[in-house]
C-alpha cells in the first residue's frame, strides 16, 4: 500500500508563535473513575489512580515547552466517534520548578 504524505505541520507556541518547542510529557486518561491516568516524562512513567475524566471517552494530552519560555498542553478528547483538539494549561517557564526536561532528544 502506497501512502502519500502531505507537508508536515509544525507545533507552535500558542503564546508567542515560536516553532522551537520540545515535548515534555504525554498523559492519557481513559474514561471512567477507576482507570486513573498514565503520564510519561523524562523521569519515567507515573500512574495516578485518583485522576479521572467526566463523561465518556479518553483524554490525551501532549505537554510542550517552547524556547521562548512558555509551557502548554495540546489536548485531544474523544467522544462518540469525534476527536476534539484544544490548547490548555499555558504557563510561563520561569514559574515552574524544576524546569521540564525534553522526553525524546536526538
């Protein structure tokens, strides 16, 4: 099967528009109160059994830090066959201790 790839889009900071952003976390929260969440950072994998989402569907959040000094999450929520995208949790990097570390680096 041949797949045709379109031009790649870049993730940009929603505050300053800078396109030098680093992935710092991946968080997944399945539907239901009993599931909890799984978060992956440069420090490892963390499970929080207290974490839950209201309603049905899953929440997936990708955390980023930009070289302009901001932290934000790109969120995906799934419900009844539709996937919604949002940007949330915008923070200034100087307000976070310790500073986040890039998960994957080459």
